């Protein structure tokens, strides 16, 4: 029965959160995104910075039918395990790394028939909504960013403020990776809770 919400998204969920906020602003009272820039920032930045294009190369790999799903299952889902646990792309804070039980839970979910296709289809369809006809975000927005993100360059975070026509808060955590909410859950929760409680009467911060 609700017709409004506070919307929170991380990474590809962050892309979806931005798009919902842009296309259906009447439904979102506050927007919180973790480690993903405004979509227009991402598409413009990636074309001008080969380093980001290389980091996002998997977007193009995922455009192929069935083969990406197959590659994820090879060698008992080794690619998926490495994504979460390797030194380069895994959760950054040692005390917060995934346990063996956590990994098994992920593998159980993604080993179900069709379970990989849904998430990968997100990438297969992502170009259908670009370029955007509308760019502005009009609700108060919080952007949280792990500076050691292996997939997204931190420069995009600051550029994002151009498209937010309301109160905008950017917090960059220097010791955090792409998996910000796993690296520093207490800090992330505190930042989100503070943002939710405050009256955002100022335009920018």
C-alpha cells in the first residue's frame, strides 16, 4: 500500500536505483547509492578513460548468450569464489571476509537452474536504457564510495554531484573496497541512518 520509499542500491543495484529515481522521482523520497555513479557519469567517463573501460570489460563479455553462465560454473564456480575472496577484487577488510559458510550459501543460490541468467541479463539489457532522456535527480541523495574499488574509479563519485539538483552528500571511505557494506558495516550503517534521520534543507554538501 505504500507509494513512496527510500531507495538504496549497491553496484548494479545502484544503477537500478539511479534509474528509478530519475524516471519515477515521485516514488523516491531519498536516494542512497553505494559504489556506483550517476549513469550519465558512468557512460561519459568510460568513453574518455580507457582504464575504466578495461575495468568494465565484463559488461561486454556478458552480452554473449549462455557462455558467461557456463564460464561461471567451470571448476566449481571458481570465478565467483575469486570475485568475493581474491586480493584484487574481494572484500577488503580481513576481519569481514566471507566465511566458508557464506561462500557455500552464494554457490547454492547461483547453482540453481537459471539463477545466473537473471543477474547477467541485467548487463545484457543495460544498454537499452542508454543514453538517458532525463538526467536530473531531484531528491536528497547520499553516495557512499570505497576508494579501493577494483571496478569503479573514484573520480566518478565527485562528478556525480553535477546531476543531483538537491541536497547531495558524498562520503569516500579510504580503507574500503567495492564491497563497502561488508568492509565497514558499522560506519556504513551509521552514515545511512544519519542521512535518513536528518532534515535535508540544504541544497548541497
